[in-house]
C-alpha cells in the first residue's frame, strides 16, 4: 500500500521510497523520515510492500529487498553477508536508518546549519549525532546488547525510542487490522522518530556545538584553578561532558579531569561534579568522599570543615556549596581524601 507523507499543500511527490508493510520498527520509520529531508527525495511518496515487482520500480527501498547498493538507493541490512558499519571508529552493524544516515546525514546536517557539506562543523555533528542518537537505533534493531555480559539486566527499559515506536504497531486485539490503519500507524511512527531526530540535530547544532569552545577554554585554564590540573571550572554552564572526554583524548590531557565546577543559576549556588569514567557510565573517576555522602548543610560543613556546604549526593557524583570558593575547596579536599 502507498501513501504520501507530504502535507496537502506540498508539491506532488516526484519520487517513491519503499519499505515493507506489516509490523514496523524504528529503523525504517526513521529512515523513511530522514531520506525525505534530502533534496532528491523531498516529499517522496512512501510505498509499503513486500512485493518484489512493486519494490523493483521504486526510486529507493529501505529495510526490505535483500540488497544494499547505494548507487541504486537500496538500503536493506537483513541479507546474509551484510556487515556494513558507520566507520570513524564505530563498529556497530547498521540498520536501514543507519545506512540512510551514513549516506545522507551530512547533507541533512549541512541544510540545518545552512553551510556547505565540507564545513568542519558538519563532520563534527555527523559523528556526534551518530554516537549519541543513531548508533543505539542500529544496535537495538540488530539485536546487539549494550554490554558484554551473561548476567541478566538489573532493570527493564522500554522507554527508549525504538520501544515507543514499536508500541505504535496495531494491537493484536484491535478489530481493524486494515492496511489503511497500518499505514496510519506507520505515519505516526515516522513522525515520532523524525521529531526526535530533528530535536537531536537541533540540540547538537544550537547548544552542544557552541559549547565546545567554552569547554576548550576552560580546559586550557585548569592549571590556574589548581596545581593538580584535575579541576575545571566552567565559565558558563553548557553541555560539557562529551566535549570533555573528546578533548581530553584529542589533546592528551594528563592527568584527567576529576571535578568540574559550575554555577547553578537557578539556585545561585555552585556545584562540584565528579567526572564519570566514561560518557555512558554512572561510576565516577573520583567520587566525592564517602564520609560526606548523604550529608547536608551544617552537618556536611562540619564534617568537611568547609563553610557553606549544601549537599553531597549519596553516590558521591555531585555536591554543592553556596559559594565558588566553597565548591573549589570541596574539590581540592576531595583530591586528597
């Protein structure tokens, strides 16, 4: 069955993009959304079918057909022997969404930034969005566990995008299982996956990317903060975590940063945050001291022998003080305890 995802006022679609009918997943819903962001496939009609004769006549086919051939715009990943990855240090096997992103992501990003595809910011965002958004969709669709372990998961997470898209499929008890209802559900899936992709793209372009220069400047000033070089102070609060890990590796920071200080503008207080061992882990490189954890206000100030303390989290990953001087004293003391 075919439908056009274009609005009634949009020009008639000139291209047709196919994917399979029946139950859908996040990867083809997102892939169909993304490919329509390109100039060549703008406002393309979406055709949902498993009929090989129907698919053969389409301008692009995603997640069905058993062929990966970008020169022919075929982007399936289910066939035997398929082992395509994003590259750039990433080794997760791609889904149909990952394939579309690999071939069209820079064009989509460049259009959002209104720059040429060769601009260095485009490449930087291309990698960052794959790492923070796209790779998980590829991994989940290909059944790749997040961790190498034979232990059962400590909890179930069905709140991620792939799970939410999956729940848009028609329920088995729904009396109306018609292709029309199925296509309507797929339109909703495209809209959901697409909106999250655009939110990620716009966050990275408007917020995350400008923060890189701030983190770089603050890293350069770390020796002025403390002779250890292990404390960094943010001049302006911004998304700093991934930038810090990348910049540490790029410019070979040694020793690594243990604490980041920044002002909480809402509470007009200062925070001292322990840096995690990696971007996807909760464990800190050097948590705030165990004897401080769970204490607040006067009890904490007395235990730490530092005035103005507000709190230290039970896990030791973050604490607070009423002043910058107090937060810095907490970080310096933590390096020694």
